C-alpha cells in the first residue's frame, strides 16, 4: 500500500513540475514579446501588426498581444 501511495505522490510531483515549467516558459515568451514588440515597432517605424508579422509571432497570439499592448 505504501509503495502505491509513493508512486501516486511522485507522479503528482512530476506532473506539477511539468506544468510549472510550461507556465514559466509561456510567461517568459509573453514577457519577451510584450517588451520586444513595442521596441522594434518604435525603432523600425512599424505598426504593432507589422512588427508581429516581422517577428513571426504566432497568429493565434497576435490579437491577445495587441490587446495587452494597448493597456
């Protein structure tokens, strides 16, 4: 019985670590885009949309970043 509980606990930790890494990577990517897009747009004289295209921001993320950059 104890081995089964240890297995479940370890599996839960593995899942938690994996989810934490994924969240951290997503937040890091968001930070990079949300700080980089305005800088590139300003320095290159481009619109936010043109900059996102230039930086190859995934299409499914562009609307969210555009909204966040307006705040």
